[in-house]
């Protein structure tokens, strides 16, 4: 792809913030997911509330929400948006915690980066709160799963790409 085809580069290849002022505001939603892999004892301790630092999932949820609202401060070319809602949810299995973040707005540009940031920071928070008992944890599969709204329309990850164990 030539530099001029990237929306965040000007014709000379210099970084720029995309001009969205002419776009109409519309409802936009993005869903991102990731997984924190861990020892089964760690997942069990999270589920039973036995982590000494406190309620891991409650803190990770708040961290994810906070992160979605701060995305433009973290990513230099990301537009500051009025985030309408953020949901961060978890699914605990034997050896991992799956995180899903959904972000909604009515604005001129999408919230994919906000959803990905919420998911990532929630995962890092889980790692931070559990690292004293399990330093072998890994964070995998941070990905956009769905996006709606805007000129480019709907994106949904195809079912054959939805398996973390590929």
C-alpha cells in the first residue's frame, strides 16, 4: 500500500490526524476480546475472590472503562470521542479469563480503538493483580470482533477466525 493510501499519512508520508469534520455523527459500536491465560489455581482464586489485592474482576472492569475514556490520550492520532457507554465483561474458565469490551458512541468516527484499549487494559490489570501468584500468565488474541456504524458499515469476525486455540 502506498503511503498516500494510509488515512493517517499525508501525500508526503507525514503523520496526520484524519479530518472528520465533514462527517455526520452516527451511532457506532465496537466489540473487542482477548484472553488472559493462567494456571488453573489462579483462575480458581480469581473466581473465589481469594486474590489478596482484592476483587480482580471489579478492578479490571473499572480499569477497562477508564481506559476506553482515555484512548485519545494514549494513541497520538486517535480522535477524542464522547464515549456513550462502555461494558467490560469476563468469562472465567479453568485456565483463562476471557475479556469482552463493548464501546458505544454517537460521533463522527468509530470506537474500535476504545474497545481494544479497554480490553487490553482490563487484561493488564488482571495480570497486575495476580502476578504475585502466577508470573507465567500471558495475554493473547486481542482483536476486534465486531464494529457497526459509519461509512464502512458492519464488520464481524468470521466464525472460522473466532477460535483462540488455532
